[in-house]
C-alpha cells in the first residue's frame, strides 16, 4: 500500500486488493492481482509497466469498462470513491460516476471519437448526461472547452467531424470531453503513445495545465518512463499483474529498490550519456504468461540478482517507512538510505 | 449535390442504353414471330405480323423506335392481351406488388435491425444464442413450406372448421382501396378515396408475414454481424466512459455508424419492391409485376418483356444513385464530388 505524498490529505480514491480475472479458452486468468493504491485530489499518479502487465485492466476495472461477460472483479476488491464501492456498484451508479466524477481518455485518438457525429455534439453528450444545462448552454460550454484545450477557432470547430481533425487535435477533443464535467479524476490510458513526439509534449503540457486549473487528479498509464518523470508525482510499477514497486517519482528514479525498476530505468536512452557504438541495455527474456505463472517472484526468471529463494517463494509487497513499497527479498538499497548513495 | 446527381444520371445513360440493346438483341436471336405464332405459321401470317409490329425494319431502327416511344412510356401493345397496352399492364400490376413488398420490407428491416442490435450487444450470451438459432431455423426452412403451412393453418383450417376468426383468404387479390381523382388548378390528381384495411389483411397480410419470416433470418444475421463490428469500436468505450446508457450506445452511437451497410442492403432490395416476390405472387394468385413478367416470358409476349425489363432496369439504376446520395447524408466522410 502506498502512502500519500502528503499524508494529511484524504485520498479521494482508495483501491484495495483489486483483483480482476478474465475467462479465456485456457481457463481463468488473473490479469490484475491484489493491486492497492490511493489517489489524492490534484495529484498525478503514473502506472508503468510493459505491455500486458495489467495497467489498462486496472484502469478499466475502476471505470468498470471491461466486457462484463468475460471479466470478473473479485468480490473482495474494494474501489472506494465518494462512499461507494465501485467494484460492486450498480450500473446506474457507475453511469453517474463515469464521465462526471471519473473520466477517461484513451490511446487511440484516431478511433476513439465517433466518426459520424460533430465533435461539439460529442462534448455536449457528456454534459447532457451529467448537467442540467440547456441546449444553448451546452453548446456554449462545448466551445469553451475547445478553447480551454487550445483548439483554434472553436466556434467553427464544434461543427466539424473527427475526420477533419489531426490526431493531436482529436486527443485534445477527447480531453475536452473528459474534462467538461470537471471530474475529480482523469484516467489517461497511454494518451500520447499514438502521437508524434512534438505533439506528445503539447498534450502533456496541456494536461498539466488543466490539472492545475481544475484540480483534477490524473492517473497516467504509460510505458514511457520519460513521460512519468515529466508529469507524475508518484509512480506504481506493475509487472505481470502485480504492483512490484511504488513511491514518489524522485525515489523511484533515483533509488529504485526493485531490480525490474532498475532495469527499466537503464533501458531509457539518455541524452549526453550515450556511448556511441554501445547497445541500449535491454531486459532479457519475456514477461511470464499469465497462464503459467512461476511459483516464486514473477520477475525472478529475468532478474540479474536472482537467488534460490526468489524462485521458490513469492515476496510480499513491503512498505518501508518513507512511503514507498516494493516486492523484493533483496531490495537494491536498504531504506532508509542516504540520498548520496548511488542506487544503481 | 444536385450536380452530383445530374452527373451520375448522365454517366448511367450509356449503361441504360446498353441494357436495352442487350435485351432487344437477345429477344431477336430467334425470330420472335415464330416464337409467338408457333413454327407452323405460314409465311403470309408471319409477314403480316412482322409488318404490324415493325419487325421488318432494320434492328437499329427498331431500337430507336423503342427508345423514342419508351421515353414517352409507350411500350406498345401486348401480343397476348390484344388491345391492352404494356403501360396499362405495368400500371395495374405495380400496386398489388407494392401492397405486399412495402409492408414486408418495412417490417423486416425494423425487426431485424432491432434483433441484430440486441443479439450483437449480448453476443455470446443465452439471448444471443437463442436469436441466432431462431434466425438459422427461419432461413433453413423452404419458402414453400411456409406458404403451404400458412395457407393451410391460416386460411384453409379456419374456413373448414367455420371459426369465427377467418382472417386470411387462401389466395387471390382484391384492390383494397379505390382511386378517385380531383382537379386542383386544372391538374388531375389521383388519390385513394376509400381504404379498406380488412381487404388488405385478407389478401396481403399472409404473404407479407411469410416474406418477413423468411427474410428475417438472413437480415438478422447480416445486421448482427454489422453490429458486432460496431460493438468493438473504440468510440463505443468512449461513449460508455461518458456515462451513456446501453440504449443510447445501441440506438445512437452504433446505429448511426451501422447505417451505411444497412442502407446498402435496403437499397439493393428496392427494385425488387416493384418487381415483387415472384413465388409469393404465383402461389397466392396476386396479379403483381413478378407474376405478370413470368407469364409474359412463358407466353413469349415480347413487347411486355421489353417494356417490363426497361422499367426494372431504370428503377435499379435510380436506386443505386439514391444509395450514393444517402451515404453522403449519413456519413460525413463521404463527399459527393
């Protein structure tokens, strides 16, 4: 369990022991296993990990957007939000939460907007469900939102269709839809992955700015550690459905405790430090299949510090006193450590 | 848009002329006169017949004649029904066809789109399985079984047993409305002056229901496939994440996107609205266009075949142009240019 960066603040979202299973042809698969974390108003939490580690399933479980007939959120999971447990809440409660209190944007701006409706209509739709504004007021608000996400000529753009906008513009529209009801939490599932690098930076800056303006907490799901370093306050590192390390961005980047986090950090290309002719470090091996998880530590197979204990026993998520936690028998630095000690 | 329609019409003129050319040429591969008079006809008879119908003119002249007269909806006189023009035959056989095909199309489309939507939305669950099984069953049973069963249970049994409720006639057709006309500013405007729903039910409802049951199987499966594809689109998740209800997602987000394949399917069946369902018209003794055309073919009634084909081809071309226009109306990405 992670503690808040600011221990005084009440968390607005508390996730405890979130476990989500999928029914597949080869049997039940646990895509998200016992994940717990808190979100405090106005903060940005990053969830990072390789493809298939459970980041997206975690976020869609919170919004209950997974296809119902093949997924099952374990009844012991608790997703506490404004006094409701979203893990078991009725579909009606979920509809009131979705788009109004918790909003979401997705990876593919090219396909996430409905191609046959004007973008103004698509923003107004969310307002129609969650506010009492009349038609003219909704249109007004839609224009305002487009202006807020820095789309030029919003009065004209509201009447345009998605195919008339570029990818970056469409992601701005998605952000406008997500933020039009001023939600407490914005879940951004790889919002910049499908965009060019220059547009990525613009979108991230925009999200940063709006977060400050509207005091929205952001859950940023990404596999890009550079993005995390740029915008997040705290980070959860996931591996094969589990949280393996969490803490503040500063701690994670400067003193990673888990060998997986360390390996991830090493595989980021670094400006200036690049040694010509040398390959970028990679992590050998692949993520274990969720159908055949090893009995011990899920990362043991690929870990350079692996010992016998790691293969046979699974480590618990340990909390160290300074608000971070890790799931490793042999953490890289014993907390608390002096900040000067080289972590890797 | 108007310039688009005009251009499409112009492009299709050569296509249409080609169709007419082909039909007329095919009908003249063997001398149509022998086909009509029989191979024992003597030369005098043949010559007289050829003269009276202009069959001695060169082919190109006949072709020109047909086009020129056709443009004024004059396709000549039927060989079989002396004294009756092809135009009269067309005008009397279209309403019975429409009385069955239009209600059948509307019912089939509305029911099968709804069923397809529900089936797709709950795909893989019991309600979907049930609907798919019903659809496959419906389309696997022969048209004729439905006709015979319907006539027996719906019409024959109640009459035989003398039940109070005898909703259907076994076969036949009576006009279920009478036409009158009125003069508005000197223009004669026809309008249905009296409508009798009972007559329509008695003669048309049974064939309509059979047509609905048979085509629903195919249509439901088609619309289900279209909708399943829509269900997996990213914007459906976006709509759900906005707080949309299931009904809004199905009937607003999915349906509008699915309109393109739906329109294509409906429009391709439009010409068949007029031509009617040949089987149903024959078995129920309905004097519609399908039955009239089949009779004309077996009777070697050449002017009828030419006239009917010309009209059907024209309707087909018009419906294809209309399809393109409708695409542009439902899909903003389609530009008519």
